[in-house]
């Protein structure tokens, strides 16, 4: 009996509590702010109560969904002790997401001022608030979210930046550059660069996307981005230089071994023989390291690895070099062909690797662009070239009577030259050579069909070497000029691509290594023998070098970077002593220009505001004078 009375009492109390929550919801829906305020002020209602209908929403979420309920939203936030929504628990849409999705700008402003909501909390689909704001084309909301630390990268690795206008992003990047209260010529004048919006992984993917979009490419020269790339570059430049050094030594050893030792049968001096042994050992060591490097890249990302032409060249180089150093028994002709292929492949690989260096990337871009455009251009005209080749084959091939005459004429010296038109393949090869201007007209026999052969040959000279080849030259000059005009931008793009490559591969490798040691006891795992900074990962993967997600530069102290107190004792081991704790002078100069422009704009706005106040005062004085005059006239 006592138990039944206890259950009835608890049910009655729960009903009374639910009645209060229902009264609160009804007051909200009926827009009765006085009653709503009374219920909230009493503290008897649970503001986090989830109403089963509709759609399991709280009172705050209902106020955001309803129009013209901003006063209710403010009151709820004033009485909320804390917010239960956390990043990583996308059970339902957060209030911020609801405000952005429903374009409730007033509610969004109030929520952002509250500072209790995570702007990077994702919904069930993995999309954040800035993603929907960008999709809606609401640039003002995008800027507000960016200023509150919104990431421009989704949990689903999608790019909200794709829908953000370049002008809005530039405005935000300009706001990421700040200065202290000192004058620009003071010694302690400081410039602060903020990278809060880059505080996510992987960071280089956002920049890599911007390199592919023509609208965002000019922003890659912004001081915030160039300084960020500057630190990333110097955090891994030691690996890049080590890779170039290794490839150069392999190329030298292989060249000397092929020229002086491989396939050379004559007796050589002892010095040359000793040098050949040295180059052979160097080639074997280099081949082993090359195989390890390629296997590492293949295991990290097999699909991406096989899609790269440079990697396919390196695979071919591995097989050819292995054949040369492991098998010395092939015939002389085989050795000559292998040597030629190895020289070409190793030199191409070294040139492409050196071309990744930012200051030299323009030359490689010119080579690739011009080659690709040549190929596309010739692809359209290959039918015409093949047609001329087959025409020459038809006109200049020898018939049976000509074969008998040539056999009876032992003094003929043009036999080899005339054999170029003996079959379609040789005729095509000869036609391609003739495109460059090497006609060798004396070896072509026009006597068989003097009129037709001369007309077709003159037509070929006009159409291909003169018109087509000059078109190709003009195309190459145009491409070269365009590339040179964007040399600085191409240098930044080259750095970003290289950084993205290293960031992707090294991070995956580091995580794989840690997984391999997961079977060890926790005490051994805690030793952390393999540190991230050993692979140059730490500065740009966890922002260890920039713990405050930004840097402070002193322009009047030789662009010195002010290190945080927590890093001063450790020196600059995380960038292997190469960053020298100084920022590039051009980056600092561009940052000062942006600060100066913003200062001028703010001063102009202040003057404009002052003039507007004066204008308002004058208008008020005029209206007052008119009323006074009207009263005087009435008297």
C-alpha cells in the first residue's frame, strides 16, 4: 500500500514537472513572453528538456525554429548554466546548425555571442555550420563563423571553401593579420598572424584544393597563407634535400658505371677499375634505397602511386638498373640498349625531382605545359601527317622494274635514303623527321611521278614545316610568357603540392608504425622512441611549433619571430635549425601593406561617420529653425 502511494506521488510530481515544461512550450508558441519569463525566472523548469513532439527539440531549438522569437532565445541563454552539446556527438542538430539552416541571422548572432556553442560541431551527415552557410551563399554568416574559429574542412573531408566567395575569404584572411599598439617604425612593433581556421587535419588539403580553383589561386599569395606554407616547407625541407642528394648520388654512380665499366671489354688502368668497383657499389646501395622508397610510397597510397607518371618512370628505372647491376652477361647490343634507357630514365627522374624545388618549379611547369599542349595540338593534326606519310610511301616506293634497275646499277649511293619510303612505318618516321625541316630532297626520287610528287611535296612543305610548326612555336611562346608572368604563384603552388604529398605520406606512415607497435606492453609504448619530429611531422601535424595557432613577427628586428616561452628552451629542433626563426622579408612586407590599407579604410570610415553625424546635426538644426520660424510667423 505504501509502495502504491509512493508510485502515485512520483507520477503526480513528474506530471506536474511535465506540465511546467508544456506550459513553457505553449507560452513560446503563443508568443506570451511575460508568462515565459515568469516560468523561466522561477527556475522550476528544465530548459534542457527534450519535447517528444515535434522532432525531439528543446525549448531553445524551438525558439530558433520559430520566427521572431529572438527575445525568448536571449532569455533562455541567460538562464542556461552550460551547453550539453559537444563536438563528436552528432545526435541532433546543434542550435547553431539550426540557426544557419533556417537562416535565422538574429538567433545566430546571439548564439555566437554566448560563446557556449561549438561552431565546428557536425550533424549526422558530417557537415558543419559553415558548410551550410557556404551552400546558402550567405557570405556574411560565413565570415561570422570564420571569426569564431570555424574550420574550412568538414568531417567528411569535403571543402566548404568551394562555396565561399574568394572576396569573403580574402576579407577574413586580412583580418587574420593584426598589429600591436606600437608605431610601425618602433623597435617593438609586432605583427600577429593567426591560423585558427587551419586548426584541423589535414591542413594542406585545403590549400591543395585552392591550387586547383582559378578563383582562389590569387589568395595563395596572401601573407597568412604564404607564411603558413613557409613554416611547413622548412619543417620538411631536410627530407626534400636528403631525397635530392640521394637521387643525385645514384645518378652519378650509375652514369660513371655505365660509361666506364658496364659493357667495356678493353683493359683499363687500376684506378679506373677501382673507381668502377666504387661506382658499382654505390649503384647497388642507391638501387636498394630506391626500392625501399618506392615500396614505402606504394604501401602508403597504392592508387595514387600508380596514377603518377613520375612513379611509373621510377618503377622502370628500378627494373632497368637492377638488370644492369645484377646481370653482366647480356650481349653487347643488349647492354648498349639498357645503358641508353637507364641514362635517360635516371636523368629524367632527377630533373623532375629537382623541378619540385619552388624556385625551379617554373621551368618544369613550362616543360610540362608546352609538352602537353604540343601533344594535344598534334593529336588533331596527326591525320594530316599520316596522310602525307602514306602519300609519300605510295609515290616513292620502288616497283619491280625499279628494283631490277637498282640491282643492275652498282654505283647507286642513295639506296639507304630511299629505303625510308619502302614501307608505311619508315615513311611515317621520315615524314616526322621532315617536319623539323630536314627534307633531304636530294635523296628523294621525283622522276617516277614528277608532277604529282612535286605538288604533294610542296603542299607538305607549306602545310607542315611552315604553317603547323610555326603554330606550335607560337603556342609554346604564348604558354611560356603566361607561365613566367605567374612565376611567383607557381612557386607557391609547387610548395603546397610538395607539402601535401609529404604530409599525406608521412602521417599515414607514422600512424602505421604506431599500429605495428600496438601489441607491445603499455610501458614500452609509453617510451615513444619514434617521435613525430624525427619525421618532420610535428610542426605541421599538431601545431607544436605554433601552439597558439599563430606567430608574432617583429619587422624592425630583422623579421624575427617571437617564440612562445614553452619553446624557447627547446630551440628550433622541430625545423632542424633551418627556419632560423626569421620570416621571409617579402611576406612581412605584404602583411604591412594589408595593415596599412586596413588602417586607411578604418580612418576613412571614421571620418565618414563623423561627417554623417555633422550632417545629422545640421539637418536637426534646420528642422528646429523651421519650427521656430513657423512659430514666429504664427505670432
